[in-house]
């Protein structure tokens, strides 16, 4: 149908080819422009930041340094909003936490038990290490999530 429409425009072959290429390229760029909005509730204070990392595979999940992309906002008692933009379609999971002391890492007791508020995509309440699959969702089908911090 697109070819018939382009031929009906009666453009010379070079212009037709350039027009087709730019149309295909703009479609690919638009497909990668997906946004995920996250509302974080249950923030217990204004100290520090709320940090999040998003992952597009189980490789390294949920280690913060292995995240595909990070974002953060100043903490605000009650709720805050985070956003990841320019995400290509695919399967994703995220982890977020309230970095109350602003040291850039999730503080843990005995190296395992979080002592700062945290949350997972799909608002999963994991016991032990969460799996990528239980936290996973698809972009562009999912455009927003609300996660309650667990302290």
C-alpha cells in the first residue's frame, strides 16, 4: 500500500527512494521513543534521593551497576515521580530505592538485607533475590507503574 501511494505521488526514483528511506528511519526513531513513568509512594522523608535502574535482560539484575540506565530525583516525603525515556520496545524490569544518606548505593545489613526503602517493578514483594522474570513487563504496552517503597 505504501509503495502504491508513493508511486501515485509520481516522484522521480531518486526522490522516491530518499523519501522511503526517511519514512522508514523516522518510524524506527519513533519506535525507540517510548517513555516509562514511575510513581513511587511511601517515601518516608525528604532526605537523600530516590534512585532507579532499569534492565533489559536478566544479566546483572538487580545489581545497580549492571543497569542499562539510571535515574534519580530528590526524595520528598509521600511520593515522587521518575521517568525513563527513549526506551525501545522490549522486556524490562526495574529496581528503585530511597538513598536516604545519599551515598549512591543501597545500604544493606550483612550485605543482603536492604536497610533503605526499596521497590521493584510490578510492585513485586520479593523474599530473597528477585528474579528478572517476575519483575518483567513489556514496553510499549506498559507506560506507567506505581511502586510502594518497603522499609
